[in-house]
């Protein structure tokens, strides 16, 4: 895939992530404003009723603090996803929600698992490992940035905190790694310079013609004379002739 086609800014790079974050805030506002509780729309492992949470759980949050802590990384990581991996961004988000939710349904504790943290771990894991597999300097730099910003999140895939769905975090981490492997063909190839090509010939390189066989710089480079010569037409001088008429009057005494 061409780098110029992939690393390209569009309105969706900012628009889609903002719309998604705005949606989960509106849902939380609706709960608070009208007194609803959507916790039962979360993933409840190994029950048929709990499967509905595979789709709805990323949009439900238990508290304002829970929502706030998920909003910022979700916004940042999804913007990075749409900018660097635009052709597969929707696949990563859509399949990421489904697969991480299903895996949480399989391995989770018998409790409602809610929040967008599972999707956040999918994005974090995918961007991190995809950059390592790509060996592209921009994507590697992005992976290092993710490690710097969200590297501490790796601890929350273990049961280190009560009332936290570490199973959802672990599921997202696994799914993101899986996506990084499955979507390897969508890796942008680094730009190849002329001298890196297989058909490169040093004798045809105009830059190297300025150096001799010992590497010394040649100030003047001979240029082959062209056979076709354009003859200039001789310029003709234009002569302007001016005639004066002088009328001399005779004096009358």
C-alpha cells in the first residue's frame, strides 16, 4: 500500500473518534438525567442473556470517573488508528468490539462487564504490535509513543484491582495482537530510494557522474552535444528614413 494513500489526513480522522466519544457521553447523560441504569446491558459471562453485552457493553459506564478515564485514551488511540490505518480502521473497531466481548464472555467472572476499556486495549495492543511487525519508522515511532503514554495499562490485564474487568482488558490485548498478525498485509511499505532498487545502475545515476572512480568531485561534467542544431535567422536592421522640408521666406523691403 502506498504511504501517501495511507498516511493521509481526512475529516474522519478526528470526526469519527469525537462522534464515538460524544455518543458514550450522551448515553451516560441520559442515564443520569432520566434515572436509567444500563448495567444489565453489559457482558455477563456464559449466559445467553449476557451475550447482548458483546455489542452494548462498550457504550455503558458505571460512573463519571469510569467514563472520563476511558474517554481520553479512546479518543487518542482511535484518531491514531484512523490516520495510520485508515483502510482497516472500521474492521479493527467493529471486529474488536465483537471478539473482545466474546472472549470476555468466555473467560470472565459471573458479573456484568461494562465500559469501553476492552476496545481501548484492542486499539492499544494493535497499534503497539503492528508497528513492531511493520518495521516502518513512522509506525515504530507510533508504537513507542503508545508505550510511553499507555504502557502502564499492561498491569491491568491482571487482577490487581477490585471491581475492575481485568478479563475484558486481557481479551482486548489478545484480540489486538491477533489483529496485528492477521492484518500484516496492510502494512505500508517504507519508501525505497533509487539506489535501493534491484535494477539500479550506478553508471546511469546523474549524481554519481559528478565523481570519478576514486570518489573525487568533478566540477565540470561533459554534456553530450545534440545533433539537432537550431539555426537562428539573421537579424535584419530596420532603416528609418526621415525627410525634412524647409520653406525659406524672402524678406520684402
